[in-house]
């Protein structure tokens, strides 16, 4: 292979890997939206910030609250709630307590989820 054809092959290979990852991600999102449990070997590991954000979003939606109404209930800014749900914030325990109180649950109940079980 020439250098030029190797470069084309590498660009194709890189695109192919990205396309496979995007397809897998799309499949996971669709499964979550229709409440299908994704097999363990397809689950993507998350850090604690992402787990807290996902748990918050699930609980907030269960209560039927918008981010704006929920932020008002917590006495926190809406953009802060958004960034927590996106896994971009390192949430203090004080704010986790405010969030749990706004959801009418204990902090223990907030963390009582399979998301927080160690593997």
C-alpha cells in the first residue's frame, strides 16, 4: 500500500469505528426511552457525576417536574440542575440533601438505585 492509500484506509477505519459507536449509542438511547433493559455487556461505564445526574433526571421526571420548577423547589439555579443532570457538576452533599428534600425522599433513597451498585 502506498502512503496515500494507507491514509484513506485509516480515515475510513476511523469513520467506521465512529459510526459503530454512534449506532451502539443510538441503540442504547432508544432502548432506554422505551424501558428495555440493555444487556450488561453493552452498558457504558459512568463516573459518579453521571450516575447522580441520571438518577436525578429519572426521579425528577417521575414527579412530573420540569427542570425550572424543580430548581425552584430546590432553591437552586435551573442551569445548575441542567449541568448536574448532564454529569458536569461535582454536587456537594448539601445540594444533594436539597435535591432529595425537593423530591420528598431521603438521601439514602436517592442513592438506592442499581446505578450506584459496584460491579
